[in-house]
C-alpha cells in the first residue's frame, strides 16, 4: 500500500509539477500480489493553477494474472481552479503483459471549485480500468465552468479481459 498525499495552501501555482501516489506490482515471489495506490487531497483556499503538463495521479498496476491493485481517489478543492496546457488528473487501474486476469477498481476524482473552474488547452481528467473492475466516478462541482480543448474521460483501456461497468 502506498501512502496518502495531502497538499494544503492559500494559493497553489505549479508549472509543471508531478504529484503521484501510485501502486505498481512488477514481481512477486509466492502467491497473489495485492496493493492499493494512496489517495491525493489538494486544498487551496484561493487559486489552484496547474499547467505545463502537470500530473496528479493515483494509478495502480497489477502485473500478473490474479493480482489485485486498486487506484486511489483524487480530490481537488479551491475557490478558483485552472487546469491547462496538458495537465492531467487520473485514477487508472491497469495490468501488465502477464496480468490479463488481474483485477482492481480505479478511484474517484472529485473537483470542487467554489467560484470558477477552467479546463483549457489540453487539460485531461480520466478514470479508467484496464483490469477486471470498474472505473471510478468523476464528480465536478463549480459555480462557473469553462471547458475548451480539454478531455473528460471514463471507461476501459483496451484489454481483452477487462470486465465491469463504465456507467454511473
């Protein structure tokens, strides 16, 4: 299990930055491997600006058949949030070449902008499952919302054995 990350501040301005709490199972000695990614919580009292390809992810990889790895939840709360220039927020489960029967649930992504949210110029928010398991929810709450050239996605990675429900 990886650790949780909490980031709190008045204003947060990151160009480019990476905040990751991932879980990866590459090798196991005996039995099935399990492990979950940690959660990420970011709270800014004022503005949060992420750009330049910044990455916030709580992803999990189950490498071999029978392994289980759940991705973590990501929560971003601020009065004003601006994600731009290829910034990515993700909670994704995946499997390695030998993990076609691996399982895991991707986490939920929650974004709360008390005033305004801008997703522009290649910003990407994604939950996805490449294992036997469901992708998480993307919940966005904003008083004012602008989206231009950005992507919101939820679903399954191309995986022969991926099973679950992309709805909800």
